C-alpha cells in the first residue's frame, strides 16, 4: 500500500510512521509524501528515513531551508497550499492520512477525495466545518473513509456487532480532561501549563486544550453525526476517566458493544491502515484485573460550556459549525499565547457564534470565506 501523510511532523503523523515501522514485513507500506508546517529538522529526518517522492513544508518561508537540507536526495521539495494539494493527490497513492491540525487540513483532504484516494481521517475539523460536502464527495468519488479519531474508530468497530438499521444510539466516551469535577470558580486561574497536562493522552497542543475545555468532545459529536449518519439526539457523551473503553454503540435490543484497549493512537491508526484485516501489534494488552474498575459519569455542560456550544452549533447546521470551529481555533491560539484566560475560550466562542446569521446551503468557498471572516473580524 502507498500512503501520503498530511501532517507527518505532528503527534498523529509521527505515530503513523511508527505504525509503518511496526507493520514492516507484515504489511509493507510505502510513504509517498510527507508534509509539515515549519519543522524542517524533523521533515528532513523523516525524508531521509522514509525516502518519499515529495516532502512539503506548508510555511513558504521555510522552503529554501528545506530545499538546501535535502539537496543531496531524490526527494522533491514543495511548499504552500499547492504543495499540500500535490501531496494529497499523487497518482500512485492509495490512501491519504489526513492529520494536519485544524481548518488548514480541509482543502488538501477534499482534493484527496476528488482524486479518488481512500482517507484515514484524524482531522476532525474537516468534518465539523464541511461535513455535508465532505460526505457527498466521499460518496461521489467512491472512496473509503476510515476514522482515526479513537472514539470514532471504536464506534466503527463496534458497529460490526449489528446491522446499521438496528443501531439505537452511540455512547461517545470522554476522558473528562485534566479538570473533570472542577467548578467554574476553580477554573478561573488555570494556566496553559496545567491545561496542557492531559491525564491519559499525549497529543498536539490544540487538541490538548480542546480536551481540557471539552470542545474536543463537542467537535467529536459533530464528527460522529457525519461519519455515522445519526441524529444529534442519538449521541450521548459519557465521561469515562480511564480511557479504556474508546466508545460504545447500543443496538435496538439494548445490547451494548464497546471497543476497548489501552489509550494509544497507534491502534486506530493501524486499524485504518489494515482494515478490514487486523494485524499484529507490538503494544501491550489491557490488564483488567490490575485496572479493577471502569467508571462513568455525565459531563457538566454548565462548567464545560464548549461542549454545549458545539452541540448547539451542530444542531443548527449550515455555516454555524464553521463559525464555532474558527472561533475556537482563534481562542485556543490566544490562550496558548497568554492573551486570554481558560474560561474566556468558551465565552469568546459563544459571543462570536451570536454575531453570525446562519446560512444553511453553502459551498466549499463559502466555508473558506466564513472561516476567514471569523479570523479577520474577531481577532484577539
Ligand atoms: P499536531 O499539532 O501535533 O500536528 C499537526 C500537524 O499539522 C503537524 O504536522 C503540523 O506541522 C501540521 N500543520 C499545522 N498547521 C498547519 C498548516 N497551517 N498547514 C499545514 N500543516 C499544518 O496535531 P495532532 O495532535 O497530531 O492532531 C492532528 C489532527 O488529528 C487534529 O485535527 C486532531 O484533532 C486530530 N486528532 C489527534 C489526536 C492525537 O492523539 N494527537 C487524536 C485524535 C484526533
Ligand atoms: Mg478523540
């Protein structure tokens, strides 16, 4: 199998390359293209090790540096949006791993679908902002869409336990993040160092903050709606602190099927690469006796208002999830740059949502314009 990895320098991208290594001799995967934003040191190291046809730095200012670094290799060095689109559409490529963070992943992922590539999808912002266009394109171009987000991989796997028409609801699990159980008062003076410490997962900075505010779970509710074609009311968010059950589905006979494993993104990445087969993994097994108990609770949507805002924007549909997503990207970046406090993330997202009038029918260009307008007109 030949793959392109969009976002190879990130948390998902680097783990995907580890999966490529783990599968060597079991299922050989050739990496045709890798892309990063500005981390040229890592891009160079990855290019030397995996010898892709092309390597792309999205940041155009880093292009000449990367080009010089790889001058002695046969790898073609590209940059910017054009480079990303090229990486997403290479002729010999079978599957594209979409693991760029945020809205920046949308266009190259759509290009990959239009070029007939199967998609392993980590970038949830793509489905949040352009869900209907994305799913229509998946159908139109007949590509396979394999979820990489651990919850959605779990739902996908659990759905094998019954027929689609027999599905009653999805139980989407959430770790609850580092601040589960805290009051709004206790969250007032949270620092970015505290918010960046996730109890169970090591991830990129943006998704780690989203996990602390529960916006991540809100985005995942919208992601699940599009991936599995379910109503918002049939998706229940359940806090499960241990992150062993990665999500569950309930069928009409009230039977619940769960997918479990130790928290490692290498599992869903590997399953997307090997589906419909299951192949050997060198990782550890769950020791249930050692764990002894699994716990569950309802999320507190008053304290973690981002979850409620995302559900609301998702139900409104149209351009509102794009407004939500863009406002959240702006607010998370401002929080990471010490410009706003932790609780202001949700307050800002709520304010920006109230400023936009919904538009139910939209094109990809409309979505790009809405995203741009939020970033330009509501700068922090
Ligand atoms: P990350 O920040 O670690 O990596 C992001 C990647 O995108 C890097 O390669 C970076 O260079 C690239 N990138 C950033 N901005 C870019 C831009 N403007 N243009 C082009 N490339 C750009 O993020 P991550 O944690 O690996 O997350 C990637 C995606 O996967 C996100 O959408 C996230 O929600 C999703 N996801 C991540 C995890 C996880 O465990 N990390 C789990 C589930 C879903
Ligand atoms: Mg997830």
